[in-house]
């Protein structure tokens, strides 16, 4: 990572890991939502209509869910990233739609988090706790890192205006 990106991400991680369960669920998803926005912006034509698709209260691609689906259907994210992002979105929604009392130890949240890709399969033998919150945080971190420079890489596949012959 570039030094300035590493500094930004380090500050984010420090705050992210110190959040409450609700805060972690919301902040982690917000980071990834913003990354998908930047990824889609990098791929679409630089037109007013692209901005209208992506931003604003009635934007068709203005939600985390729509951005995940569009990024996947455009080939901008992998199958694994798609799966992880959908799970992160579902966890975020659980926390966002419960007024209080929800945590990563709740059965519904734990069940969702148990579906994340296990990046530390030998953690139990090494005495490293792998509860639902840790799995969620791992997924946010690894997915975010995978997407960090994706907009720059996607530039070479950018949509382009064409004249179509009939």
C-alpha cells in the first residue's frame, strides 16, 4: 500500500476495532459501500447520467445492495467478494433495523458470520478467538484490502462511448 493509504487504513482499523458491535457492523459496511461506489465510478462513463445512477436519494445504484449486485454483474468483483459483501450487508441490516440489544453473540448474527470465508482455519489450535465479531472484522478488512486499488485496475476495462453500426 502507498504510505498515505496505509496511514488512512491504520487509523480506520484502530477506530473500527474499538467500535461497539453495532458501530462495527455499520462502519465496516459503510467503508465497503464507499469502495464499491468508487469502483463503479471508475468503470462507468464520466457522464451526468452515471452520477445520477450512483448518487442521490433516488439513484438506482445508490444502495449498498445495488452496488454489490452491479459490481458483480459487471465483473468488477469476484464470486467470493460478492458472497462476503452480501453477508456483510445482511449483518449491517440486522444491526440497522434493531433499535437496541443486538450483538455479535446473538444467534442470527452468529449464524450469518459463520458463513464468512474462514481466513484462519487453524486459529482454534493456536488459541486465537474466532467469534462472530472477529470473523466479521476479518471479512471487512480482507474485502476492503482486495478492493482498495480495484478502481485503478478497472480503469483499463472502463465503459466507453461507441457508435454502433447496423
